[in-house]
C-alpha cells in the first residue's frame, strides 16, 4: 500500500470523513488559504503597489450597494485600496507571522520540555517555575512587553527592517510555556518506559535518547496544541497590529486592516473593518475547530 | 433450578469494517452453591462474558443474540434501571482492581451501609452493626475502629477483602469475580481465595470465577469452562478438565504451565497465537494451531459435545 | 560445562532511594528525609552459562537488583564486579558493555512504538558499530529467525504484533549485541501461559546453544524452578535464602521460602484430592520505608522469638544452601 492509500485508510482519516464540522472547517480554511497563497495571481489589485492607488477610488462601498463598482467587490478604503485584495494579502502576512511564531514556540517549548523532563532535579524546577510565572500573565501582555523591549533596544532603522521578525519573536515567546509543560509531562512518562531503559542499558547518550526515542513519542499532543495555538497567535498578531505596535500600514496584516477600518466604522463606511474582521473570525474559528477535532481524533479514549 | 443459565450468548462490536463477534454462542449454567471457573487467555472473552451477564458491556459492544437467565428469569433484555437493582441485590461483582470498585471519597463503612440499605430493609444502627460484622468476617483486624477509615488507608490485600464484603453484603445469589487475585502478591492471593471460598460455601452462594490463573481455578472451582476466541471449547468437572482434558487446546494449556513438583526439560507449547477477532479462521477457531486438525475442522464449526469425561467443542469426539 | 567462570558478582550491595517529599513541603510539615532501602547488603555470583533466579513478592527489591546489575542504578554501598572489574569501570568500555543486555517485563512498553522492528533490533548493532550497511539488515533477519519470527517482520511496527511476538522482538534486540549475560526482569509475567511456555522454551534453547548466562527475576516460583540452577529468595531487600534450586525446592530452610511455596495455588490441587497442604501466610509485606527490627520477616514468622525481633540474622550455611534465619541456625527450624 502506498503512503497515501495507507493514510486514507487510517482511523484519523476515517474520523475526518465522518466529522461534518471538521469537513466544513477544512473547506473554509482551504478557501482562505487558497486566496492568501494565490493572492499575487488572483487578487484584483495589488494593495502594496502605491503607484496604482487612486484617491478617486476611495471609500467605495461593496459591489451590491448602489454606489458599488465591479472592480472593487468588497469596496475600498480611504486610500482607494481594494478591500478584497487587502484581505488576501493581509491573510498572507497574518499566516506567515502566526505559523512562524508557533514554530518558534514549538521549537523552544520542545527543547525546554525535553531537557527539564529528562534531566529532572534543579534544572527542571527552575525551568518549570519560569514557565509557571509566565503563564500567570496573559500571553498578549507578554508579547506587548517583549515587543516593546526589543523595539526599544534595537536601533531605529534596524527595528523597522526587522519588524516582522520582532513580531514573530514576541508572539512566539508568549506561547512557549504551554509546549514546554506538555512536552515535559510526556517526557516524564516516556523516560520511565522500558524502551528508554533498553537504550540506556546499551549505553546511548542522553542527547541521542532524547532525540531518537523520546521526541517522536511526545509530538502527538504538540501538534494538537500547535494547531490551537496557531489560532491564538494569529489573534495576537491582529491585536498587536490593531493596537498599533504591530505591522505598519505599508504592509498591512488583517489586524492592521481592522484598525484602519475602525476609524471609519461610525462614519458609515462599515465594510472597511467588517470584512477583514469576518475573515479573521472565520480563519481562527476554522483552525480551532480543526484543532479540536484533531485532539479528539488522536485521543484513544474517545475513539 | 440453576442460579444462572447462559444460552447461546453472542456479543458483537460494530466497527467500520463490519461487525466483530467477540462472544459466539456461549452457553453454560451454574448450579446453586457451585463455583464455576472460567479460564482462558487474554482476549478469549472471559471478562466480556461476565460484563454481558451483569449488563455492563462497554459501548459500542452489544448483545447480539442468546439469553441470560437468573434463577429462571431473563435478565439480558431488562432496562438499565431494573438491571441496576439486580446488580448488587442478586448479583455481586468483584473486580481485579479494588481501587476502581471502592469510592475513594467515602469511608468503607459508609459504602457498606449504603449498599446494604439500598437493597435490604435495615435501620441505620442495624446496618452499621452488620457492616462491622462483615468487616470482621472478611478478616479486617480491629473492624470496629477501622469502619470509618477510607480505602487509601488499607493495603491492597485488605482492600480486596473490603470489596468482597461489599459484593456479598446485600446477600446476592450469585457472585461474579473477575480476576479477583491478579493484582495481589502470591501470599495475599492465597488468603483472598481461601476467604472467598469460605464465605461462599457458608452462604451457599454460586460463584463465577473468571481468571487466567489455572492454579487459582484448580483450587477454588468445582467446574471449569475453558474459553478460546470467544467460545467455550471445553466444560466439565475441575479434576477431569485439569487431569484428563479432551480438547487439544486445553491439553496444550495444561501442559504449558510450569509446575512446582517436577522440573521438566521443555514445557509443552502451543504454537502461534490466538486469532484476532477480525481474522477468525473458518471452522474451528483453534484449527490453525491444533496438532490434530483434519479437514472437517477447517470447514465446520464444532459445538460442545460429550468427550470422554467432559464436554468439548472438538470434531475428534463427533 | 566444566568451566565455572564468574561473570557477575555482587558483594554486599546496598541501594537506597530518597523518597522524601519535595523540600518545601518537607520543611513546612517539619519532617526529615525519608530513605527507602530497596536492596540491603545483597551478595551473589552468576557463573557462565547458568541461570541465577531472584524470586520474591512485590517490593522485595528484585527488580532493583536487576537494574543494578546492568548499571541503570549505581550501588549506594558494596560493589558489583563484572568479569572481575568494577561494574561502572567495565561499563565505560563499549567492548565490555556490549556483553550485557536486558529483557523487560512489559512487551508493550519495551519497544519504541514509533520504530520499525528492524530498527529496534538493529539499535545495539549500530550503537556498538558491530556491522555496517547491508550486513546489519542480514544480521537482523538472522536474529528474527532465531527467535521464531520471519525476517520480513522487520518491516512492521510493534503494534502489529501480539504480546508474545513482541517479547520475541525484545529478545532479538537483547541478543543483537552478542551478549553473554542477560538480565531478564519478569520476562513472562505479562504473557498468557501458553505464550509463556513458548518464551521460556526459547530462552532455554538460546542458553544451550549460545552459553548465555541469565539473571532471571520473577515472582513466579514455578517459572523460576523451571528456569534456574541457582536461586535467591528475597524479602524486603535482603536475600533470605540462597542456593541450588533443587536443594531449596526439595527442602526449603527459611520459613518465608516455605510459606511462599505453600501459598502457591497449583493445578495439582484440582478437585481437592492430592493437594499439598496449603496454609496461607498471615499478614502482608511491611513497608520498606520503615522495616521491622531484627529479622524483617519476624512479624509474619511462626518461629519468631525475642532474638529474631532484636538481631539481624546472618547467612549461615546449611548443606549447600545459605539461609539468613536464627531459627535455622539454632536448629529450631524443623
């Protein structure tokens, strides 16, 4: 059987086909992803190309409105940028930052968790107390704090150039404790298993045991939490951008679009903020629903 | 009249690859005062049989056919609430791990008293008095003082004694004991088996003793039912089944047990392993491992039939 | 087997574990450190090609001895010598470390679920760089055949096997470093009896063919009798009786050994005739954190007197058996 056929035959795939919620969520996510990934080719306009903007096109309502224009399906903002194109490019940026910061949090969390769980003792106690302390603060506060400190520490022209990286770092830092705690817990269980003892009897080094034996067996829960955290990370980025400490309007993420639109919400130009907001809700909701499904599908007790 | 009659009991598990038959036409009965040992290897269906009888099958498992009669009355089709009253009142259950049976939040005395008062008309004072007597009866030292102790304050062996008291205190007719000694040390095992044997004999109770330990069965049971792949393959008196087994599987099983009295060079072994539920061979389920298979075994399924001193599901005795 | 070379020797080995609660809780509750003496001054010797069995109830320290013997734990006192060298020095040399391996109890936990069987069996070969490239796979196939599996089984993952088959994989892995000495920690207690017979027969075949030495740890006296030449009966961290299996089973000296033998249900008892007199031992094993004074068995012993409560018995030789019992020493035993 090929790998694909085997996967299609697996219990996880079966449970996926049987779950209408998971199917719907996957469909919505697929549409949003396709729009984001293919934006440079299918978006009606390029919102990053300042030269193509025309102030004459500003504040046009969606196409179904009497004043709407066909070339701007969801209307335009105050600069004359197409909302739909803005969303497509914005989701790209939001996703890149979300995925990258979750990967950062996963890598840091796994490293800390494996080390703490396998070594135990003082190292474990210190690392886990740090994680505990950080968990008492809301993640967004940590991200704000780290973002502020890093931005202040870097020279002006550098932090403008590295804004995306700084954002990824700040959001990633705010989520590592969840991963570290989960990985540590699984590591404690796996470390006592006899297959790890078998590896110790033949004298393998601790590093090799951690990487080749324990790591593959603690990844399951990490994937589930990773999916759920992705939703949170995208929201964190949107929140930071909404607060104005995120990405500048020159490279707008979904959060930036919502903030820009927010200023015009009460003057009647509701489409500027509602459409990006709706996209954000659908994106995060479908990721979370998929994460919930994944958690149940991988939990043998619920099967 | 028999205390328990199980007739053609069939238990199924619907899965996405079709319905798996975990118990296939299991039949046996238990007479008043009799201890029936049910033995078999893991996956043979012995615990499932116990669970099906007391109506505690884990979903999606379901009874797919046959019937269970308790003192002549059908109980397999009763609604949940009625079955719950029968459990405890007429059937007592003892499980392998005492910690899953005892509620950690209540004292053992309270659990005994509540069980008794649910099923018997007893005043609080009487119930407490009886609870103390039960604890003394199962050999808990200083029962009067320990009645208000919590399960975690007892050792494993003592806890299993409390579980036995809990199973017997509502005066059931039948006790289903599922691996009651497996979690215990050898020296404690002997104590618990002796206790179970004494209490049930004194009260004339019937016992269905489920275990994988042939030694325990040999010591405690009057009759043995040997299960293999969801079927009863041999049933008969304990001495007959142990000393003169008829079914080739039982012969192999008995020969594979190392004994204390003599050191043999090689243990008899049955090649291979029990078939999985989704890969049951046609005909007799034991035929791929059996040293005496012939054509009929591969095509037709044998029912229990008289075989020398026992009854065996084997074409050798047709 | 004229050669009687000692492979592994334990000299007065003690192992303690700190089971105190965490520092903060301990300080708040005002209690001191608590130390569990899992193994207490245990001595034994394993000779080439023979089997020494350690038998006892849970908490008697037999598994700890097994782990000490392969270096998973370091002794807190005493010394373990492997081929005449201190064990930790011996384990620092791959050539000596390779000669010991271990078989575990739980066939479900002892194989990494994410690894293919061929990689599991090959791990020691690769770790000790015994073979390279194609030769590794050939050797894995050979090992799988040796334990009664097919070389093609190497492609599969552990969950595709039954308990007995997994234990065969475990044995193949243990054999792949070409060891002379195997520690077997309850290798069959998670298996059904018919499968247990397969595994025990396999282990004895391998011993005959390859002169493997076993340290066999079990709670099952009948299995131990079947497997061993030499026997140590453990109770609360001490070896209370030590000698040739035939002598101990024929004439147990220590009251604990006797009671243990009496307590085993046996299929010979079927039907009530021909039963060995069976007297359950009273009481339960005390906590090893606060063991009884003197001889730790005295609260359960029918022969206990004042001396047993006060004084730890020393091993004395009776025939070819060492027993740690005042009653045996004084001749009150029989």
